[in-house]
C-alpha cells in the first residue's frame, strides 16, 4: 500500500507541475510539494519574480491615458476693449492692409473682422480675438508705430493751454499736440484734432484775431473747398477739411489749420465771432 501511495503522489506531481522532494543529505524531510513559478510572473508585491526583468513589469495604471490638451493662448484684447494698446494693434493691422479705419483706440466690429481675416490667412483659429500667438505673428510682420501712426485720425490728448489763451475768447491752437481748444475766460469749451501746413507752406505762429468768417468758402488760389472758414492771418484760416477726414495726418494743408470733425467745427463756427483771439504756438 505504501508503494501505491507514493506512486499516486508522483502522478499528481507530474500533472500539477510539481516535484516530489526527497530527504536531504542531513536526513531532514522537505515539503513534499514544491511549486515552480515562471520566471516572468510578478510576485505578490508587484516586483518581478526571481530571474525576471524589471522592464517586463506591468505598466502603471495611468500609462495608457491620453495626455491633457494644451491650454489655448491667452487673449490679450477683444471686442469692447479700449486704450493705447488697441491703437497699436489697429496701427499694425493698417500696415498689413487688414484695417483701413482709425486707429480709434476702440476694439469694434471692423477691428474684430480684420483680426479674424489676418488669423485665417495664417492658419490660426479665426476667433477675431487678439491672442498671444496672433499678436506675436503680427509684430514680426510690422514696424513699431510712431505717435502719429497711433493718432493718424486724431483722438490725441491736448497739451496744457498756452498762457496767452487763459483770458477772453480764444482759439488756442497747439502744434505740438496738434489740437485746437476753444476757450472762454480760461475754460475749455471744446477740443478737436487739427492738421497744419506742410513744410513748404507752414502755418504761421503768433497771436492773431478772426477777421472774416465764410461758411461755404472756396479757395481762389487752390480751387479747393474750405467750409466753415475762419480767417486769422492773410489767407490762412481754420476750416473743415474733407482730405483730413479721409487721410488723417498722411496729408497736410497749404498753411491753414484743418479740422476733420465736421460737426465739431460747425458748432465752433456758430460760436466764434469776428475779433476773437487766435493763438498758434508750439
């Protein structure tokens, strides 16, 4: 019976991949069953089994998850924003012929459309918002705008008035800031952007007075319209200029002081009287 039992164990060991251990050299009996694990089977603690390779360990649970999508570029300016930075954006868009108005300093529909067109032309998302990527691309393609590029169509702040403008009724004209203040007893009633004569025909400086007003004047010398003309020195006058309204500081006059805002000069024309003082200064 003992032999039959041993034989049965041998058969069982063969079927289960086990080996029967015989007594060792010291006569001590080992466990009758010894299970051989494959060399690449991980141990219970997750480390490779004896003889295994660390590189064959099972991947971490998160290794097969997709990486997070990159964050969209930061938006710098969008519709409704205002200020000097928006003026620079508009001035640069004008340089590459994507914008033809302004700069106005206000991010409106025309600016949004220009940005969208610029983006689409260069394979960027057409959002109409100026993000960091769009801005870097535009800066690389353009030059730094100068002061009168930023204020091509007016909108600049007036400098403090000349001391000679602080009393009486005065058309206070400043060549440095390119502005006209209409002042009464030291108080500014209105301010508007103005343009002066070119280098060959400069606007004269000094203190003058309005000596003639002509609502629908036409220059006999240049055969050009000079509506709302207020003459103060020879043939030089303050008047509305359609060319200034259309081209801004890209052009110049023959010595007159041009105003581009027709409504503003119409109101000024109605208030100014013959004899009112005119101060033209740097």
